[in-house]
C-alpha cells in the first residue's frame, strides 16, 4: 500500500474489534426478537388449519364410506375436547374399534364437541355446525353439515 509520500506501509492483520462483535450480537438479538414471535403465530395458525382440514377430511371420508356401504354399516365422526375420531358403526359407543382413525387436537385449539353419524347408503345425518377455534389468536372456522350430509365451510 502506498502512502502520501510514496512509501509502502505494512497492513496489520488485526481481526475484529470488540465493538464490531457487540454490534453483531446486538443485531442478531434484535432480529431474533422480531422473528420468534412471528414464527410462533405462524405455527398457531397452521395448527388451527390442520385441525380444520383433518375434521373436514374425516367428515368427507365418513360420508363417503357410509354412502358406499363400506363394511355394511354407518360411519361417523366423534369430536371430543382433545381428539377427532373417524369410526365405523351406528354410533360411537357401539363402534367397531378396529377401523378407528384418530387425530389429536393440538393444545390451545378448541373444537365443538359433537358426534356426527352418516347413515348407511344415503349418507344423511342430523344438521350440525362445528367450530374450530384458537382463542388466543382469535382464529375461527365454522364447518356445517346439512341433513343430506353435505359439508360446507363458512
């Protein structure tokens, strides 16, 4: 490197200074403080959507199995405070447990407790509205099943 008077100056290899290290750590801390809450909120929204999708999937499967007469019986969906169960039988209490399929509802989510049974061959059921909620984020989906077994999301 040339100086003002044409003499060469040796460059020292000093590494990073303490100030640069502190600024880098502070910047990482600020970015983490911003992104972690956003990631948690994104995760909560996905859990509510996954619960909604599982419920709709189980309702559609139960209706389809009932209409096709699979296993010669009705099919239904039992919703409790912590799980959704697709079952084979006239009702949840007298079901054939060998065909149960379960979805665990994530903590913090709430689903309307209900039992929906689709009649063999017709797929008819009693009319119901089911709500999937994450109260802390005020995210809510409402799924309606009409008397003909049609499933709608409002």
